[in-house]
């Protein structure tokens, strides 16, 4: 894969981790419920 694409993927993943961490810090139970619901819809 091209280095530019790899950098973009890394940036997206980093932003996603930061966002999830922030949400977990604000309300862990609600974040887990939301992520679980989204995963179940993604795989059905």
C-alpha cells in the first residue's frame, strides 16, 4: 500500500482512538452501549 494511504489510515485511527477515549471518560457505560449497538448492526 502507498505510504500516503498508510499515513491517512494512521491519522484516522488516531483520531478515532482519541474520540473514543474522550467519550469513555465522559460516560463509560453509555459509550459501551453505543459501541456494542453499532457493532451488532455492522455485522448483521
